[in-house]
C-alpha cells in the first residue's frame, strides 16, 4: 500500500509526516506481533508501555505533563496508520491514549491532571473506560446499577462493569457510577479510579472472537473507597463528561476502521494477483475485479466522511457534543463506516476463498474485528435512533 496523500484531502505536510512515521514504526515493530496476539489472545504489555520511547503515549497531553501536545487530527492519523498494521494494538492504544486520557485532559481538575497525566505519558499508567455493565449496554447511563455513595470526603463504590477493554491491565479507570439514582441518567458521576483500591477485582477475562490480544474483562467494585477529589467533572455531571468526548470518540473509531479496511483491500489485491485458477491469476477475472472495485469504493466513502468529520470535531469545545447536528453527523459517520467495513472484510474473505475461512489467515482476523464495529461504542441501531431523533426534531 502507498499511504494516503493527506494533502490531497487538505491536511498538512506535518500531519503526513506523523502518519508516515507511525506507519513505518507499526510495520516494523507492531505488525510482527499481530498473529500471535490473535492466536493466543496475548497482550504484549512491555511493548505497549514502551510506546512512550517513540512518542506514542500521551499524544494529546500537553507538554507540561510530559505529553506530545498533539491535536485531535494527529491522533486520528496515528490511529489509522497503527491500525493498518496491527488493528488490535491500535484499538488498545485508542482505549488508553484517547478515550481515557483525552477525557481527563478535557474534564479533570488540575490536581488530577498533575497526579495522573505524567503516568499516561511515561507508560506507567494504562487507562480504561468503565461504562458498560452486564445489564446496561445501549442504555448505559439510564440502566446503570453501579453506585457511588457519599461518605464525608469519600465515595463508596459498589457494582460491576462488563466488556471493559484494557480492564485487567489498567492502573486507572475513567469510571461512571450513579451518585443520585433518583435522577436517572442525570445522577451519574465520573471518577478517576485507581485499580489498586481495596475491594476492586477482575472477575473474569473474556474470550472474544475479535480484538484478540487486548485484554477485556468483567470488573467488580466491592465497597471501594474513592476520594471525592477524584471526581472528573462535577458531582452528577457524568453525562457532560461522557458527551463532551463522545463525538470525538466516534470519529476516532472511524479512523481505526479505515486502517482495518485498507489492510483488507491491500492483502486481497495481493492474494488475487498470486492465486491462480484456470491457468491465470484470479485478479484477471472480471468478477473478482468487481469485488475489489466495491471494496475500494467503500473505503473511499469511509475516508471522505471520516476525514471531514475529524475536521468538524477537531476543536470541539469542552462540554460540546452529544446534541445537535454534530451529534447526528458523527453517528452517521460511524454507522456508515461500520457497515462499509463489514462489506469490505466480507468481500475480502470472498476473494481469499477457502483460505479466508481459516482462522490463522489475516483476512479472517480482520473479518472478526469488523463485526465489533457494528456493536461496540453504540450499536448500529442506536446510531440510527440518534440520527432519526435529530432529523425529526
């Protein structure tokens, strides 16, 4: 693959340089880990934590804390290029460096930033997002059962979280819990929760069909005492914290999907050129050419919409998002990207034929990753609801 020429899309030479640098690093250092990660569900923790040595941790954290101080667009291009060569590693990077750390940058107190942000930058802190529960998925806030009860200058947290990416290895969780159950979704608060806290445990590590190699688990909180000073945002202000970064997170996931989709196309082209039937490469058959053309077209539409939305949310104000047209547009971008990715990886398996049905083939890994993109971070159906509600206002 030749990397996309970002200047053709109106981006800068400096952004292209970041993309190309991460692309080369990921090809040389991360891609060789990919097959074992998928086969054994193995997380290369030491390699992950050492990303700070090449400036790939704390990318959006200001330099005062040891970070790179990059903007949202630059983070998006890191996600795309890393996910091209090792999508599972890229997903783990997104979970800690973007979804967790970036929310702390945007919403936490100066005290919490001083305490935690340097750890994200030097690899001593891996972060996770603690939102989903066994009984609270699409209705994550309204159906949330985890509680945080005020006890003087502390909160006592009880409950369970499910499907938590990086949960088993995280030192810090951006944790959401009900602080005023009577207020429903508007009685939720966010906490910077240290996993060394007494009463916390990993209940079970989950064996997934995709994103294998980044640990995912059910987490249990049993009378965990957390200082009130660890609130991220105001008490009962969890909705604002969640929504302030939600549009950015959706767009970032689109870039992850772009990396996966482009890789699927490239390896399918290579396979079609090498695989011979009826005395010639299958790439010479027009029906195979049609499949490759469809894959390319889906990727181009993904790229155009994702790149445009990244521009729109790049400087989104703190507290912005979760409402209005941008809320609808980022939902549409992720809805389209998830569907298009599944068409791309499905077509990729078709080009590979029987080889694509073998678990150890790379296209099979990409197919299994693709399905999560229609479920995780809000299902396709929730994205449809968001779009329709905005259209019908």
